[in-house]
């Protein structure tokens, strides 16, 4: 089936952020997400899931362990399991990206206190 934001399940998270499930299975999750300016997720890790983030528009700031990495439109970043991380949008424009998780992160997300 051809997938797009228009025919995919939508959800909201954080401070007015949006996600669209393009693929939603136990073995694979592909989500298109939109983060408004000056938003971020909670720092967390996954025991089993690896993730790949591909930035479509904007510039993402990732906290990965103790490192800060900026990823611009057209680039991506891989996060292995068990690595604390968080994505932020420090910019004044929307951040749009695809996040691929294998297997799904449902039931495999552990928030970390800042």
C-alpha cells in the first residue's frame, strides 16, 4: 500500500509535536515526525531497538550520551540500542524527519532523569 501522512495514523506528543505511522509492526516502525521550533523530547534509551533518523527539513540537535550532534536536512544518524539520546529542535523553523526503529520501540522506551 502506498503510504503518506494523509493516509497514515496520526498522533501528537510532547509540546505540540506530531507523528504519522507509515509502518507500524512489532519488527519495524517507520514514523514521519514534525517538531515545532524550540521543542524536544525526553532523554531516554531503548534496550532492544536501534533507530535511524533521516532529517527531511530543518536541523536537528541530538544529545547522544554526553555528545551533542547537529544533523542537517539530507543527513541522518544511527542510534544503537542502550544509548541514551534525545532529539531537539533548537531552530526557529519546523523540524521534519523520518525515524526508523527496528524492532519497534513500543514497550522498549526508558526515560532518563536529566
